[in-house]
C-alpha cells in the first residue's frame, strides 16, 4: 500500500535539532570555559578548540553512519561488543589514565584520549537489539531469552563501576534493560529482575564514603556548604540570578572559579544564569523534540532490529539529559553525567553524534505510517 511506502529522506527535524544543540554547545562551552582556560591553559580558546575538533569528527561519523545501512550493524554486533570489552579492559592497564582526577576512566594513546564507557552505551544497545530481534529466541523463557545480554551487561556494569563511574554504569544497564523490555520481556521477569538489581545498586552506593556523602548532601547541601554540598549550592547560585532572560551571554559570575566544571557537568547552570529561564527551557524543548523524533523513528522502523536500536539510542540521550538537569537543579544526587551534545567532552559528543547518524539512517528506511513490527 502507498501508506507503507518507504520514505527515502532523513528525518529533517531530527537533523535540524541536532545541529542546533551542537551549535548551542559550542557557544556555551566557550562562554563557560574561556576564563578558566586562560588561567589554567594560557589559551582562552583551549576547550573550544578541543570541543570543535571532536564535533567535526562526530559530524563526519554521523554522516558516514547515516549512509551506512543500519541492518549491517546486526552482523557486526558481536564484534562491536567484544571491542567494547577490550577497551574497558585496557582501562586497567598502563593505557588507562585518570587525567588528574580520582577516577581512572580514560585511555590515552599519544594525543588521543578516549572514554570507553561512552562507547559502551552504544555497543550494548547495538548488541542487545541484534540479539533480541533474533527469530530463534523464546522470550517467555529467561534463560533462552534475555539471560545472555543481561549477563554481559552485568559484567560491563562491574567493569565501569570499578573505574569508578557508577552513573555511566547505571545508564548502560538501564539502556540494555529497556531494549530487552521493548523486545517483549514478560512483565513478571522485568519486575523480578528490578527487585534483584536493588541490593547490588544499594551496596555500591553505600560502599564508597563519597557516594554516601552525596546522598546526605542531596537532602541538605547547606549542612556542608564548603565541602560535599559546594557543587550543588554553586549550581543553584548560578540558576537563581538568571531570572527570565538571564544575565547575558558570557556574563556568568559563577563560572569564575566558583562553579566546578562549568563547561562540563554543570554547563546547564551556566545556560540558566546567562540565558535565563527562557534559554534553559528552550534547550530542554530541543531535547524534547529530539526524543520525540527518536521514538517516532523507532515506531516507524521497518524491522524489529531497527525499532529496538532506535529506541535504545533515544533512551540513552533522554536519560542523560534527565540525570544531568536533575543534578544541576538539585533534584537528584550529584553524579558525573554530561549534557549530550552541549557539555565539553570529546568521547561523549563523538559517540552521541555517531549514534544520531544511525538514528538518521533508520529514519531514511522508515515508513510514513507505523506498521506492525516483525523480526528482521
């Protein structure tokens, strides 16, 4: 029927929103970092130049993967997963680095710095989508259905958590679980596994003193205003003076060595201070449109693999936005999750753009009216 005729063009709305968010990201990374970069690096454009380089590489990857037939990813899904485990393993070798922080999360090879956990998000979505869309699976049985991807993501969860990076580990786990649920996992299995996951998550939360501090700080950040509560208090100090229209681009006061990581994890606070309520809400609306188009692409995908892959990619972006904005506004405890496409961070922006390239490719092969899904 004509209603099911493939649409040969990319999702233009998704593409436009992606470019807008990337453009806002470059502007805000420079605005949030030029003072810090001048003082610490001797070059006010240091972080902007690094971000622009990774954006350029990410846009090239997005273009290539928007033209690369997404169905071929199914054939390479196991190789992608194995590469992911190799990269995560190398973190614990001499190639791993903490880059001067308290967490060993990066691989450094010459001038190149990569954060493998960013790749893990996409790798597990690709593998799980390929595995769960197999015709041979019996989804009613846990052992012959969802056991394999859940076991593998549990291994990755421990590897990422021990870097330590519990926030990213939870995102990888949640994205994998969501793909499995989308594929048709029975409700009773989902409920049972959710209950079983609570004890280890609680253990890893209370195991480290700094995580317990973050929980107490979330309840009352002013109880330790110069210590554990410092980040969130400075973030709120940035958001408050922004009012409706903001102090003006480049005129944030909290970025002047008060707000930690103003160009990274807390860049949304700078957006709120400089662009005000209008600017902050506009950015959130752009993310809302991106997520809407992503799930629409998943609904219209021509096969189950494409549907699961698009849904998983979209969920990763959505949950990172929710966590980052939740942290900045004091709605959830502090954890280190970037704001996709806007925060400074090479691996994050590169793999997000690559993922969006895959999403664009799926949209190109989608159908105008959402048909019923079948196995590929």
